C-alpha cells in the first residue's frame, strides 16, 4: 500500500469512526476546499435512503461547501457505488474517492 497523505488518512479514520459509532453498513467523510471535514453514515429510513457518501456530501453542501478536495468511504462493498460517486462528482469533478475496508486499509482510489 502506498503511504497516504495525512489529510487523506484523517478522512478514512473519520469515516471508519462514524461507521463504528453507529453500526451502519458504511461510513464516509469528505474534506471541502477550505479543509473542513464532514462525516456521515448510511441513512435507511422508510422515507429517505442515502449512501454514506451522499449523506456526507449533503452535510458539506448544507454547511456551505463549494467544492471537495477528497472523499472517503469505509465499506465492505467491492466498489464505490455509482450513486455515491455521482454525489461527489456533482460537487467536484475529479475529486479522489478513497475506498477503505473496516480496518481503515485503503483498497482503491477512484479518480474518475
């Protein structure tokens, strides 16, 4: 595994902590262009369903973020789902999306 930038490791750690704290299926964190971070987990309500990354992007946007530097999701899935990628891309095309496992180990970086 390649050494991660400390700021990227931080958002993986925050995503992992959010997932562990709530017992959700996924945890996510995003870092905006001002360096602020936002975390979220999967939302599964009868009237609202969001992936963890969608929820983290929504938290960033609702707090005034205009762009993202990076995003991270801690998941057991084999890939980052298209809905999550679309939410990140809606705010910032090309922002790296880091996919990590429950231990926080980086599995892949999605750039497109």
